[in-house]
């Protein structure tokens, strides 16, 4: 089993990121590859935390955990139950049985003026992947775009652990 503590320690000392420009944003990417592939897209990091854009996990073992609708449903709900320490709780929003995908969002979303902010976890069993990100839905323009979020090192380690340990 991959150690979240090891990944976060490596991320903290990592100083040669891939620079990516996408959707009008320029950010850094940290990559970890062993039993799993883990990518952390971030803007900056310091001694106490990081400003992140997304955490993506690719794990070949994920397919076996979510290869049927009831397994995908169970897996998604277990993630909702485990990840209780962010600013909002998670709720299973949608299951696409045909494409083996599930969408989990923080609920209720945080409402600020004309925006709704929420965390989202996309589970894609066809690609053996999980993607955690934060998004802002513009209430007036009806557009959703990715936004950054800040996690201290302790919470980053905990979220990585909860995403990679499938028990």
C-alpha cells in the first residue's frame, strides 16, 4: 500500500514541476508513480500548506472496486463518509452506470454573492481514475470553472490517504 505521508513529503521537497497552461490557467504539476499514479496540480506551496487546483489518482485496482453499479455506488458513498474534514460534506450526486462513472460533490455548496463553490470528486472506472477539484458555478452566467483551494499539509496527507486506500 502506498504511503500518503511519503507522497506529501516528496511533494513538499519537489522543486522541478511540469508547467501546464489550460483553460486560461498556468499551474504546476507534481507527479508520483509507483503502484499508483498520482498528480497534484498546484499554484504554490509553502511550509504549512498548498494552493491546489486538483488531485488526480490513477489506480488499476480501482476497476475491481467499482466494476458494477452497486460497487460503484458503495465506493462513492464510502468516500462521502470518509471525507468529512473539508469545509463542506460530500454527497453522491450522480451515477452513470453505462460509462461506470460517479460524481460526488460537497453539499450544500458554499454560496458567495453570485457564485456557488463546491468540491467535486469524479470517479471514472473506465479510466481507473479519481479526480478531486474545487469548482465555482456562476449563478448569473451559468458557467462552471475550476478554482483553487488551500489545504494545510495535514489535510493534504489525509485526503491523499482517503483517496488511495480502498478498504
